[in-house]
C-alpha cells in the first residue's frame, strides 16, 4: 500500500482553529477590499490587507468565484448573527434596527458584483440568493417586530419589503460617487418612526 492509499478511507479532518481564524481574516480582508474596490479588486490587495501572501489566498480559495462566494456566505452569517446581538446591546430596538440596516447596506455594496461573476452559474446564484433570504429575512423580522412592539415604528411593514427597498436604494451606489445610498437608506429608516 502506498502513502496515497493510506488516507483514502479516512474522513477529512476538521480545520484547525488557527486555520479557521486565518480563513476568517482572509474573508474579512476580502470583504473590506470588495466594498472599496469591487469584486474585481486585485488579489494582491486582499493579501496585503490580510497580511498574508497571495499563495495563502489561492490555497484557501482556488478561484475568484470561490473567494467571492465565501465572502458572500461569511457576510450573510455575520449579518444574521449581528441582529440578536444588536437587540441585546442597543439602547432601543429601533437603534438596533438602524445599526443592523447599516451592516446590511455594507453587505449589499459587496454583493453587487456577485451576479456578474456567477452569471454563468444561475443555479449557484439562485442557491446563494435562497440562502441569503433564509438567513436574513427572519433576523430582519425579529428586529422589526421588536421595534414595533416597543411602539417606536409602525407595524405594517414586512422584513422582505424593507430589505428589498434598501437593496433597491443601493443599486448603482458603487459606480456613482455622487450617489449616497446610505443617506437615502437613513431617510427610509427614519420614515418608519411613529409620529410623536
């Protein structure tokens, strides 16, 4: 039996803690670079921001599409986990909603290039979109319900409608320096408040 056959029956070992941490650092760096420079940003910029060599990025993510999908999933999870944490730590549910929407806007700016990169893989894009909705609509619902229950906002808006509206306001923000999507989203969120 040669060395190549020894591992054939073994299950893949889980990643070590430091390997998972390195991957998270790469994903955070890639997300930050994508926000400022788009998904076509040079890999060397991502490597420099993460403090690693380009080979490290290619070892974790062999193709740009692999990296973009991983960043997308990483950001969806970060956004999903932030909702309950913000509800627990913010002074009011409305404040938590506003902070979460800021995170969601950051995510959307990164996401805009995803469709172009994956346009040849409609099934993969549809799967990612379903994952996005499954993870984030319930979180947004929780935030809206808490803010409505506290009497801070009107209660007739569904999470999907709000997320879709925010998404529509973000379209084109990455390509037009004169368009401030974040300011318009702030106005949208302010418009949810109940009149005093």
